[in-house]
C-alpha cells in the first residue's frame, strides 16, 4: 500500500484470496492475493486463514463433544 501509513485491518472472515477491499485510511482499492509483493498483506491472508481454521475447529469440537456427551448420558 504505497502512500498509506496505517496498518491494514479487516475482519478475518472478509480476508480471502482474490477479494478486493478499500483501504479505510486512503480509500485505495486493495486486491488481496497470495502472490502480492506486500508482506503485510500476505501476513494478513495467512493470519485470517489460521483464525478461520481455529474458529471452525472450535465449532466442530463444541458440536461433536456435545453430541458425544449426550450419547454417553443416554446409554447409562
């Protein structure tokens, strides 16, 4: 983001490869791709991907642990 001095911030659910967003500071259009030269945008993509994976894992664990606990209670 040449010319923009602020740190890029956006919600992890919105950060995906190929998405275009406007910079909140300078209103410049930013295309998020894995091939970008900007290390900060690459890091944002990687961090967002990791956060989504952790969130999905937590939802999966909570869902299936509750189901397993309910099955265990029904058998006793």
